């Protein structure tokens, strides 16, 4: 899951990025001001935003109001040191989806993010399970009928992107963008190889990776095409 962190405290941003990648397998992109975050959201896709309200320049309240005014529905979790009832109510009216007061533990932040993203995708179409295949986000592993599916770290990262958007086309570049940033050696050709390997491992799972010409790949129930 790809997260945009909007936070001006450098040490906190670095700690959060490392912790979320290590504990939850998130890919975290960092913007240290709201103007930069706004520009990135206009051209890039993220699963959720972590937003600090006390930003220099454009503050978090203004950023959130402008985000919703252009009908951007990306889930937003607000971090705040001012956990007052009035501020919570005001920020919810501005379009926030959840709150987490500082200080906090990263495990709670991770759980809240997963819940936000799951709700944003709709209960009628769960994205973390398909056929016999399911993703255990806490343990960072895939299961087939409850049994662990053996995957390399790169195979896991690609399949995670596909199951998060199951039934929808995912471009190769989107897959690259969502793979952890330390995977520098992964390129578009490598994505093709990883998909080829995954197709072999998904035999008898009730799922398949379909190639959509000019659009990318889609994880589908077997027989859906």
C-alpha cells in the first residue's frame, strides 16, 4: 500500500517511513509541505494520506479543504498534537477520515491505515482476498486456503499491488511506483519476469493475472475473462 506522508518534522517523517515499511510493508512517499503534497496528489495515486495539521505555509486544514473541494477521495488520517473535541469535529467536517493524537505507537497507526483503505474500497468488493488467495497484512504473507504461499520479496511486492486493486488494470509503472524504494534494480522488464513467475505459482488458486493490452495487468477470478 502506497502512502503519502505530509509532515514537516524531518526526524518524525524518517522514523514513520522506516517503521511503516518495516512493520506493515507500506511504501511511504514524503512531502514536507502541503503545496508539494497537493501537486503530487494531482498526478499520482496513493492509497491513503497521513497529514500533520501544523504545517508551514499552507496548513493541514486548508490542504484538506482544497483536497475535498476537487473531489479527491483519498483517505486521510490526521496526526495532531491538539486532540481537542472542537478540532476533531472541525477537521472531520473538512474531510478527514480518522484521527491519531501524538504521541502514538506505530502499530496503531498501521492498523488504522489498513482499516481506512479497506473501508475506502467498499465492503462489497474486498480487495485483500480473491479465490483461495488471501493477504495477511499483519504477517506480510500470502495464503492459499490458509497455507503460506512461498514468494520472494519482489514477488510478494508485485502480488500485493495486484490484490489491493483486484479486478482493475494496474500499469507496469504503477507496480514500480508501489514497490519499496530500496528495490532500485527493479525495472519494467523485471516486472514482466515477476508476473510470469507469479502466474505459475497461482495455478489452482482460483485466480489469474490477466494482461490487458496497453493497460497493464489485472488480478482476476479464474474464468472471469
